[in-house]
């Protein structure tokens, strides 16, 4: 009992969590901005920020040194499990009518893949209050304070547009919200009211969630009926003739073939493309990503993420076809 009592006391030590001090100059400047630029009453913003807490756990999470770079085959195994594929199939059955309204089957399976990778179909959406996450990072994390200050502005603007409970809404340690893990800027720009109930709700409306993820991808240039990524082979393992240092459509179908990459596609020779190199169990694996693959990387700047999303979505779609 004594240990439990001490643990409870420790959870509220100043080093662990502390009410945001709204008298700080940078906080006062933020309150002034919300008043002068966006028309909020000062008292309204002050009352909200007084309820925010600076949390050491959030600073620890965002500052944590990167773990070893996980090879692709391990990363893939995290998401391409029988359990997650079955969960995805259940999700598809439950929300098939909404998914059918997405005109492109590849886009529908990609939406399902994103929701599976991001939050295991809404099961893991974050345990931090969004206001705590954004306030902590906006005022006590100098490396990215400007970015998170902007997201805090967007979160308050969102609360004026939608019935978002600013003091209780939960998300990730970086303030990403709901089943699709939208940051506030993306929420305001890409979320849609798919169920037509007068609000955009990414916590409770799966119609809104599905429609909003599809809208996000279309907003970044998704092209219906085009492939996402295909397997490829190289005539040798010499990568010096390719620039794989960044995520970019820096090749074309023809230029890759001219450099010895073999793959199948119906896209024209001048279609933008990129070589993707991944670490498999038995050595390097190669894929060729097209425009829609690049679009997925706009959701998360990682080729492994985009491959996992694609593979999971395709696995679930395949499971659904086989189950018929």
C-alpha cells in the first residue's frame, strides 16, 4: 500500500506533470494571437490553457533516441499478422457499404490498410489529452515549438468549427487524433462529414473516418485505377545508378527499365516512378512505386510504412475475396 501511495504521489510531481503557466511571455503571446488574429476571447483561451498540463512523458516520447533501424521484413511482420488481417476483414464487413462508395478499389483497400497500420482499426488511438500534447510541445519543446504552436492554433480553430471536447479529446503524444491519426491541420483541411450528420467526427463516426482518409489521399493526388507498387528485380545489386536517398518520383517507367530494373506495369513509359529498396530476410528486395505509392508516403514519410499499408490492404482484400 505504501508503494502504491508513493507511486500516486510521484505521478503528480512537478517534473512529471505541471499546470501550464499562462503568465509566461510565450503563452501570453499565443493568447494575444488567438484574440487579435482569430477573434477568440482572451478569457476563453486562458481558461482552456489553464487546464492544460505540461507532461514530461510527452517530452520523453518525442525526444527518445531512435531505436535501431528495423529491417523491412521485421517491420512488415508487425502488421501483416493473421490477427490484423482478420480484424481488417471484420472491419470491411462492418463498413463495406461506405467502402464501396470509394470508386477505386485500390483506394478502398489503401484506406483500410492505413487504418490497420495506424490504430489497428481504432483500437489504439492514443492516451494523451490533445491539449496537453500540443501545449507541452508548443511551449516546452524548442526543436519543434513553432510547428506545434501552429497545431495548437489549428486545434483551437477546429474546436470552433466542430464539437470537439478540447479538454478531454485524446490522441497521440504528438497530438494526432482519432482512428486516422490526423493532426489538427489535416483534420481541418481533409476531414469530411461523410455521414451527413452536420459534423466531422474522427473519433466516433467510421463513415467520416473512411471518407476523410480517402479525401486526404485524393488531396495529395491519388489517381484512380492506377497501380500503387509492384515487385521488381535488378540485373545486379549495384545501386550507384539510382538515387534512393530520398522519397521522390525521380525516375520513369522507361528510365528504370533502361537501368536494368525488370517489372510489370500497364502504365506508359513516361509515368513517374521510383525504385524502392527494402531489406528482406534473404537480402535486398526491390519494388517500383508509382504516383499512388508516393501519395501514401504523404500520410507518413516512410517507404516501409507505404509498403506495409499497401500489403495489409491487399491481404485483407484478398482474404475477403477468398471468403466469398
